[in-house]
């Protein structure tokens, strides 16, 4: 469904997993911005993936099975698999699973994984953590699976909720700039009982019509070319004592927003608001107004006529606010 219709339905109580946005090909100018982001942020993304992979091997060992959360976790899972093969000469298995806020994890998929692997081998992977809603959902769902780690491995954790990350910076991971054309032409997952049976995995749509626009592997290859075996220290900003949810709660109070799900913090989340929700405004950290990592956000906001406001954000470079 078109974005406006979908947003109206979501806010009147229909669950977001029961419908999908129409995926479109971004404008030529936006694609230039994406290519620019890829050129500038391939190296920091590759370094974050390398740091994360080292932590994974040190903590979980070489028998680890990567389980990406669909969809933002898929490219990161593939990069981790490739980095581990490149640096450690180990071929780890990699799957992708659906988890839906408010509906939980795909239990048929979990059953499948646990028929094939030991619980302690599984490690969930995502692209980044915004405010930590999916991590909370994951922890709740995994109570039913003794021995399965509730850790989530992410390239970037600006919310400051996990040590299993490549960086605590609000890093621009270039894949966050695009939808299915950087995720193997797969939609976000959906769950509707008129389509998905009791024994089925959660569903996803394959957008074959966009085959000529598919950049999934050019993204993977661009990051892979920047892999390094050197142990690059993470030049992290001053460690914050607070977490992202503290900042989001503060913003909700300041802007009179009752539902914190309408606040999407971080570069990745702000981008998604502009790509597939109806944005109210975008907040940009005062010290990030000239940051090239936000070029695509300014471009999208301009295309969609969305106001951009400077704000003293501490965990994030940008924050998307959904229109009520």
C-alpha cells in the first residue's frame, strides 16, 4: 500500500506486519548521494564489521551460527560471514530470521534452527540499534529457548546497550540508505494468517521487477574491499553513561509525543522514516549539521518537503519523528 494509507492504518491500530509499503526506485540525485555515502563510509563500516567479527569469534568460537534479523541484519550477517572466512579461514553458517515488534520471533524458524544446531551456537545479528525495541523483543521471546544467547551483534550501537558492537558511534552504514535493492530484493517480513499457515515461516515478498536496480552485491563487495586484519581501535566518542531510550523518553516529553514508537533515533532509523513512513520532522544533532553522513537525509527531507531541526542530541546524529 502507499505510505500515507499504510501510516493511517498503523496509527488506527492495524499491525505494521500485516501490510507492506510499495518499494520504489530512488531518484537519480538520491542514488548519487547513496554512491557518495558508500564511497565515504565503506571503510568505517568495514572496520566496524571487523571489530564485531573479532568479538564474535573470541566470545562464541568458530562453531558460531549467524542468524540475521531480517531485513537490516542481512547485509551485516553476510559481511560478518565473509570477514570470518577471510581472516579466520572458517566457513560459518548464516541464516536470516523474522522478528516483528509486538508479534515476536518466527517460532517455526527457531524450531528449524534448533533441530540443526546447539542452542549456544546461535548468535543474532542486526545492522544497528536505534532505541533497542527489537533487542527488548528478542530478550522476551528467547526466554522460551534455554541456552540461546539473548545477545545481539550489531555493527553500530549508538543507543549504548550492548558491548557486542563494532562501534557506539551513530555510524552511517550505507545499506541503511536503501530498501530492498540492498537486501537481495526481499521485502521486510510480514505475518498474516490468511497467507501464512501455522507451520510456515513468516513471509516476505521478492521484488523481481526491481532486478535491474539491485545493488545488494555491489554494496557487499564495496565493504569487503575495505576489510583489514589490523586491529583498528574504535575512536569512540566520550563514553555516555545514559542509554538511547533515556534520550528518546526525554524527546517524547519535550515534543508531547505519547507513543515513543513514533520517534526513530539514529541515522539508520531516521533514513527509514523518510523512506517508508510519513515524517513529521527530522532532528539533527547540533554538531552534525555539516556531517557528510547526513547528506542523504538532507536530500530526502528536501525531496519530501520535511522540516529539519537542529537539536542537542547526545547519542545520535539524527532522529526521525513520524507524523501523528
